[in-house]
C-alpha cells in the first residue's frame, strides 16, 4: 500500500515516521507551508506539494492529518477527484460522516497521543481507534494500524468523541496545570525541575490506584486556611485564583460524592 | 539520633519507613486513632501511643507529620514540656514561626512528594526543603535528610509557600484532571487504561520541553467548534462544563501571552 499524507504538522510527522519505519512508501506530503512540506517529505523520501490540486493518484491510501477546520474542505475536494481511493482522517472529534457519500472506502484512524515534531514517541504502545465505512477501509486500517501499533481497537464515532474529551482532560488540562506550577515557581526564581519527582509519582500512582483514591492535598479535605492562603499568593492573577478555587471545589465535591 | 513521630498518616508512614531503612531508631508513634498508631509503630518497632501526654522524652528529635489544623496545638503542648528537644514539622504551607519561641531547636522538614500508605516511594529522589531556627536544628535536618534523600535544599518559609502552591497545581489538580477523564470514560463504559500512554507522554514531555511549548489540543488554538462540542458532551455536569471552559480560556490566554 502506498500512502499520501495530507498535512505536515505534529501528528503527520510522527505518523509519517512510523509508517516509513514500517516500510510503507509515502508518495506525497501536502502542506500549504512550503517549509513544512519539504521537511517532512525529505524525511519520508516523498514529494513535497503545497497545492491540494497537485495531489496525484499515485497512492492507495490518503491520510488526512490536518486541523479540524480545514478537514471537510480538503476531503470534499479530493473525494470528488479520487472516489475509489481509501481516505482516512485522524481527528478524534470528527465523525466518520464528515466524508462525502461518494467515498466508499473511508475511515477514521485516531491515534490517542500528544505529538510534537521533536519528541520521539513509541508508536507501538499508542492505542489507535479505527472506524471504517466499509470492509476495505477497515482492512487497510487494521493492516496499517497493526504494523505500527500493538493496540488497534475499533470504535464508534459516538464513543470516540468521549475518548477525545478524556484526552483533553488527561493531557491538555494536565499540561496546563504543569504550566501553572511552572509560572508560580518562575515568579519566585525557583527551578521547575524540583517538581519532577512529584509529577512522576502523581502519574505513576494512577496506573495502580483510581485517581479518586489517589487524591491528596488541601482541596480534598477542603482545608480553608491553606486554600485561602494559597489563593492570596496569586493575588495578582485573577484567572489563576478563579481556576484554583473551582478546581478545589470540584475536588472536594468529588471526594464528598465518594464518602 | 532517636526519633519520635507525631502522626501516622501517609507522610508519617512513608517517612517512618525511610528513617527505619536508614537505621534510625523510632521510639514512639503517636496517633489519636489506635489502629493507625499500632500499624505504623509495629512496622517501625516503636511504641504506639494514642494520647499526646504519653509522648516521653526518650527521643532526640520529634517529627510532626499531622494535619495543618492540629499542628499548632500539638507543638504548643509538647514544646512546653520538652523545650530543649529538636522539633520538626513537615507541612509545606506552615511557616517556621508556628513553633513557640521557647523552642530553640526547631525546623521545617518538607519532603516534596505525594504520599500514600500503600505506594512505595523512592525517598532518595525526593527533594527535601529544610529551614531551621538554629544551627543545631539545621544540622539534625541535614543529617536526617541526607541519610534518606540525595536532594536536600535549604529554603525560606516565604519561598516554601510557593513550592507548596506549585505542588498543588502539579499534583492535586493534575490528579483531578485524571479523575475527570476517568469519569468521562466510565460514563461510556470505556476503560481508563487506554489513557496511560497519553498520560505518560504528557508528563515525559515536560522533563524536556517547557509546558508552555508542550501544549497541544483544541484549547491552545481556541477551536470553538471542538470546545462547544466537548462542552455539550458534559451537558449533565455544570461544574465540569465550567471547569472545562475556564481551563480552555486560560490555556488560550497563556498561548496568546507567549506569541
């Protein structure tokens, strides 16, 4: 199976590298940004293109790893041109129905991970959630998926939305809490790396203990003295205080619900 | 140096075990809850006691690992009785000044970690922040600290408050985001463990990349479609929606500040 990748961002880059490592031939890499297209295409020994009309019929599978906002436009345009090809998109929150009806062989191929261009990830451990319109799309996704990951699962569009929501909580929002901690320390010229053992242990725990049981700290027992004092430390940062209070209340509410 | 531990909770348990492993003799373990006192005292081959008046003068160092709310009462009571002993407390948010003036040798011994009675932690990696009233307390803390950890640092009460605030952000609030993710999945009968690779990678990244740069997902680019759709998925959970929105706004604001 030959593959063309539409997109050259974080996910496109990591996925492209994993595909190449599994000896797939990548034919073309599309990005509106010439530099991005060139960088990824060079890595994958593919042809870089910057106009969607330049996507040719040389691939069997077209994988879309682009922003949600442009995805419908791109699949519409290429779908009309190559209705017999296999079209896959990688967006957790986009349903299968985004593909126009003219496409018989299409599917969603959603790797559940946070990708950076520079961070090497071990794709074998990444769960890939697949949903296909027909058997041909399913088989292609199963083959591609299993060649790069040990964890390929079928899922409905409805369930996938919740997986994506859970991913936002456990990755983006978690990372923002790290960022908030970094800000607190930076303002006192304290180094962020003192938190590494704590950060590591916090995530290690939830591999064994449900996060409900793993909770510690002032919010779970709603220690008003500590909470008031800590809010005061952020007195120049209204949004920080608001978020601190809301998180503390929510933690306490969860704890009470589980008494 | 002989040690008596006031408290038998998570921190007291983990610290007691680390002290015993470093061959310190633990004389007494105090907890109002008989069962807790007995469990920890048995582990440490110490005497379990359930009344603060039963704390004797057999130790050189008295370590308080109790709730912030009872700490002042306990140090007051024992301080009057044994003013020549070394008194240490372990509370991140409590200043050194909590100790009555009569105590010449006192200090704060704050291990920056989240402790569970059951989770084994490697104390050697845990940063311990110390602050002493006099040289004798400092020396005792340095000796005890370095015998269980490779990362003992001096700190002021003022800075320690910020360390503790950063710990709440990077541990308690992070854990709550995990808990929120677990709730989302549980409501659809989806397993939490599909998130492990994502959770692991999210924390792994911040060892190398500042969390500001590591951020991904819909909030950082404020993708209103995805944000609205995800909020809708939590339509029976007002607090969840509110928190989701506030976190998304804060992420976006941070991203704009760094453009």
